[in-house]
């Protein structure tokens, strides 16, 4: 059997006295669209931050097995090295580079795949020029795929809200990931935009060979997209399974309806 | 009605200013007769001037807001729009080139000397613009690297007889080295903390120069620094000034050339990303620390070269030339000119350095004027005199061929 593409074991993250994550274990298989759901403050974003190196987890194992490569640990790696190893993410509260155009935002994603240094940037030998042109065309192609090509030279902040969320995805794609982590990609979107996002995520999995883990509150989106769902509540994992399993799971219903849980 | 509120507000401000300035504007101790004079007329003047200043201020503030609401993204500065226009660009650059070529021959030496200072500040401003404007690192100790360059030339010449042209490239390397050395420990700090620590480092370098007599000759400084030679040949005083003028013009052109290339390269984009959002920047695979360090070190490189030119021009340096005020002046050039905008920084340097020289009456209050300008710019033009504009790429969708239009 193939190893899971992402394997997280016994992940614990303490903020002072607060256990934002408590012994969470999650495995993501290659080619899956997996969802991580849970009420607000359950620790979902913290989970992403622990994997991507923004936080160093208090305890636990984070391992990846990129397609065709060996298993390696991500623990303690800085965020930029995690990205280099092929994990890209978007942010719940949009974090675009507002001083740059849409194209440049995507080109930033190409950064870790470009090799020219400072000296080359100043002297601009043909190798640097070619690389730079390629970065421009590659980035433009990504914008075309995501449907943002018409905004190419606009400043990122001037985009409509839904387009900003898509630009975050475009930027993440530019880093050539094998695993894409989406933190509430549909938040704030209208039904039309959400529908388009739904199509985009499916398209990404099928055409870009991506594995996707998404955090989402829009249950319709989650249930229709996901192959597998993980549920966390108060930092603890309370369930996992197919959308059907999860819909029927009494713990999950309890967590979402906000009833007092018996193990207070 | 709005105008009524306006007047009321201005009246209050005027009244408040009258109280504030009462001790200095009205009361005067007559030391000869040991009496106190009350100059009530001054009070009236303060009131009237403040009232009208406040009205004008508010007028511009409101007009500015009204404009902002109309259009956010379409306000590309005029100079950029003109430079984008092919028909205009050539004649414009031609006129600028002709002006700077003719300048030292048309104007007397005194003006050439002032222009050299201004151009050195253009270099310094463009260097600091990398650090502050692009990478968003508030460096208040920038003058330290300027001092490194100046002392490098003075000392290497004094002890080893090295000439200007040998020291200039050496100083660039030395500046980079110092940038890395000072940047390494401090760049883990952010924002205000970074500003304070760099300020401290800047002062340390100056204090070392002031007190390490055997090394730097202390507060007495170093005199008789030779001007640059032309293939071993010295010019007379007048021609030397012209010669230095052209050297510094060349250095400024080189700076513009390289800074422009850097700005639109992988590393330049990384700087801006870092300034805009550190966390997202790292998540895009950018090494935060390395990127900061390169910005800091490259900024230092240009400061050091500026220092060499400064030493060669004045032929005398002492630690007093490298106080915190110098750092602040360079920072003003960047902020008032337009953070991240090369054209803005050039305009800022020329305005801020040339104006006080020509308006002698103002030069006493240089820092006061800079402060006031800073406030005015922050309120009315928060992006500086000429704000930065990003590169525009054009795409031929069918062929995916790209043409680039640079604005510089
Ligand atoms: N940097 C931090 N410092 C302290 N507490 C934090 C930090 N980040 C998150 N938390 C806490 O961890 C808990 C989980 O937060 P988060 O992961 O953002 O939840 P979710 O994304 O599921 O809504 C919350 O109680 C939050 O306040
Ligand atoms: Mg969250």
C-alpha cells in the first residue's frame, strides 16, 4: 500500500495554557480532496500553521511523502522550506501583497523555483533574462487557468473579493505544490463565486495532479467536494470518514449544535 | 453647515496656538530695565496666521479626500505617464541629459558644489530606498555605512596611498561587508525595535570614530584627503569640482540602472513581498532573513560609495559629518520623495538638499522645514511626491509572447 502523502501523528500545540491542538492524527492520501471541519476556534488554522512551519508544534510528527520521493519530516522546518518541499497554502484572512500587481503576486510564488541571484539580477545575462521571461509566461498561464488573466496588471488590492481569494490560490499554485492547503477559500463569497470555486477545486485535483486539504464552513461545498472529512472540536479530533459517515455522526452533530459535551 | 464647523474648528485651533506660543511670542524679558514686555500684537498675528493656515489645511484635506473617493487606482503620477509615452520620453530624457551635462559649465563652481552634494544624496536615497522603501526595514543608522565609505577612503589613502579609483570599488565591498555584519544580529527584530537598534548602531560607529584617536584621529578628523585623479593626473580646484561632478553623475546613473534592475527582479519582488506581508512572503517560499540581509547589505553598498565621493569632495572629514541627523535627512529624502519609487527619491533629494541651500533664510530651520514637509506629505500625499508604479507587462494572448514596458 502507498504511504499517505501527508501523515500527521499526535500533533499537540500549546499556547501558554491553551491546548489549541491536542493529540491530533490525520493522514491524507494522494489525489484526495480532504476537508478539515470544526466550529470556530477548534484549531483548524492552527493545524495548517503547524504543518507549514509558521508555528513549531509542541509535540507530534509531521511527515510527507511527495509523489516519487522518500518520506521526510517537516517538523521544525521554516515556512519557506516547507513550501520548497511542495506544500502550498492560502490564508483565511486574505494575505495578498498589496504593493504589487496581480501578475507579480503570482510571480512571487515562482520565487523558490528560480535560481538567479543578485549579481545576475544586476547584470542580466541571457540565462537570467530567459528565466525571468519564463517566470512571467508561467505566471500568466496560471492566471489564465484560474480565470484571472484579465486582471493581470491591476494592483492586487483593487480586485473584487472573490477574485482576491482566487488569486491566493493562483499564487499558491505557482510554487509547484503537490499538496494544497486551502483555509476557508469560500469565506465571504456569494453563491455564484462559491460554485465557481467548487469547479476550480475539482479541476485542480483532476488536471494538476494535486492533493487538496481544505478548511471550510460551507457544508454544502464540503459535502459535495470531499472524499474524506476530518472533524476537530476544541483542539481534539472527534471524527473522520466519508461525507455520509460524518453527516450521520452524533458527536459531530453535537459539536455543531453546540450542546454541552459530556467530557467537559 | 460644514463651513460653519470649519470656522469654529479653526478658531479653536488658533486660540490653542495663541496659548501655546504665549510664553515665547508674547512675553519678553527686558534684561536692561529688568521689566517684562508683553507684545500683544504678536499674539494677534499668531491667531490670524494660525486661523488661515488651518482653513487652507482643511480645504486641501477635504479636496484630497474627495479625489480619493473618485478613483483609487488610476492615479499614475504624471511623470510616469509622460515617461511611458514614447513620443515624450526621448525629448524629455534628452533635455534632462543636456541640462546635467551643461550644468557645471554654465553655473559657477559654488552651484556645482551644491549639485554634487545633492547628487550624493540621490545615491544615498536610492540606497536607503532599497532598505526602507522596498524591503520595509526602518533603518535609522544608515549614516554609519556612509561613514564607513568616507573613512575607508581617508584612511586607506593616508596609510597606503590608495587612490580614489582603487578605494571606490573596495568601499562598495566594505559597505556590503559592514551591512552583513551589522544586519546579521539586528535583522531578527522588527519595526520599531529595528529602528531603535539601527539608530544605536549608527551612533556606536560615530562614537568609535570620535574616541579611537589612534585609528581615526578622533574629533579632529582627517584633512587633506586628495580629490580623484584622472589617470594619475590632478586637476586644479575648479576643474576638480567639475570632474567630481561628472563622477557622481555617473555613479548616480549606475545606481539608477542597477536599482531599477533589482527592483524588477526576483530579489526585488521578494523585498516588496516581505514589506507587504512577512508571513505570506515566507509561505511563498522566500527566506525572510536572507532577503532582509541582502536589502540591508545592498543599501550599505551604495552608502559606502557615497561616502567615498563625499570625502573626496570635501577633502576633510570628521565624525560630526555622520550624526543621526544625517540618517534622518536621508530618510526624509526617501519618505518625502516616495517610498519605493526611484523617481520620487531623486526628486526628493533634489528638492530637500537644493532648496535649503538656495533659500538661505530657511536653512537655519532645515530640520523644522523637513518636519513640516513630512507632516504635509503624510497627510496629503501619503505615497510621497511621486509614488511608485509597478512594471506593466503586455501579453499577446495568441502567441504568449511578451513585451515589457519599463517605466524609468
Ligand atoms: N498565536 C496564537 N496565540 C495564542 N492563541 C492562539 C494563537 N493562534 C490561535 N490561538 C488560539 O487557538 C485556538 C484555535 O484557533 P484557530 O486555529 O484559529 O481556530 P479555527 O481556525 O479552527 O477557527 C483559538 O482559541 C485561538 O484563540
Ligand atoms: Mg481558522
